[in-house]
C-alpha cells in the first residue's frame, strides 16, 4: 500500500508525514498537463449553438495565434482560454485564468481572465447587454493586448472550414509551459525535487 501520513487532524502532523505528502504532491503536480488536456477534450462535440464545437474553437484560436507568430505561452493561453466552459458556466474566463496563473506572465493571465468582457464587444448587444463592457478596462495597461487577442484570434475562431492544428500539435507546448510554475507559493518546493 502507498505510504500515508499518520495524522488524524492536521495539527498532529509531523515532518515524516509531510515528507510523504510532499513526495506524492510532486508526482501529482507533474500530471497537471495530462489532466488539463483530458479536461479540454470534454469540450469536443459541445457546440452550444455555435458553428464549431468548443474544442474546435479552442484549437482554432490557438492555431491562429501560432500561425500569427505568437510565443508558446501565448498559444497555450489561447488553447486553454475557454477550458472553464464545463465548470464555470457563469465565469468561465476565471477558471482557465486560475489554472494558467502559475505558468504565464501577468499580462497573459490578465488577457485570459478578462477576455469575456472584451469578447462581449462582438455580441453582448444581441443579448440586451452592454456591448462596451470592456470600456471599464480602457485605462488598464493590458487593454490593448486583450482587445487584440479577441479581435485577431478569439472572435475569429468560429470557422468550420478553417484547417486548425489537432490537439496533439499543441500537447508538447502545454507540457513545456506547465512543466514548471513561475509564480506559485509551491514553486520553491517543486523546484527542490
Ligand atoms: Fe471565452
Ligand atoms: Fe473563446
């Protein structure tokens, strides 16, 4: 049987307990890219009335960013920006942003977290909402970067005839970007394996 910590309440924990948990955690953390890719596949075949399914939209957003010469971390953000659709039905950008946060720059995190309001420029007015919701961020340093992400890649990625790269094409990128956290309270522990 796998080694387990002995405590019944955390306040009884010992250094030995935490050595056991620490070893398991490092192994578990290494599996994150696989879990992310597995979760992304849940979007396959989920059209929600759109011309392409949510997985194809994700692949197309990432493919367009890649073919436009974007860096690998940007492409991975583009690939994952809607992965929260399954569990964050009312706040999907925040789900993907939280998962990406340890691995990307503050700017890429911001783009992901706020793309919903910027994407709304293309459809909120059809739903009785404020098309200019993004204006609340007008003076933010990342306004233009987020506007550009939505204009060039996100809102443009609903073409059923576009030849997107398959998920396998992006898998190595996801693994590289998620190999090591750059901002996380646990980053130091991971680095010391
Ligand atoms: Fe989105
Ligand atoms: Fe999207």
